[in-house]
C-alpha cells in the first residue's frame, strides 16, 4: 500500500493547517497516512529541522511548508495514473 508520511511537531501552525488536506487527499486516492513527530528521532530533527511539515509518498518528498492542495492533487493523480498504467489497481476509497 502507498503511504503518505506527514512529518510534523507540536506547535506547528502550518502542520495544523496542512494535515486535514493530507487526510482528504489520502481518502480520495486510497492512501494510508502516517503522522510522524520529528522529535521522536534525532535524525528526523536534523533532516527536517524547521522545514515542516514535510509530506512524502513512499519515501519521496511531495512538498513541505505551506502545502498546495492543487499541486498535491495533480502530483497524486499523475502517480495514480502511472501506477495503473503499470498494472497496479488503486485501492478505492470507502463510501
């Protein structure tokens, strides 16, 4: 399954604003969301520092900071189309 990883930390207003968008897109594209507090791992703090939130899909960065709904949606739609062309069937969201 494809996993969207949302790197965050407490007190991050951009994280608070961006997470509902990520949840909505995950539902629409049939993705799992993992929310990770960067303070849980010193390597994550060093890697991301103040550059949060960061959104990754299966380890590849999709965006950071103020997340753009339009850009993320285009990116995820393109990736879904690529996966379907390779023979993968997307998980359909529950209705």
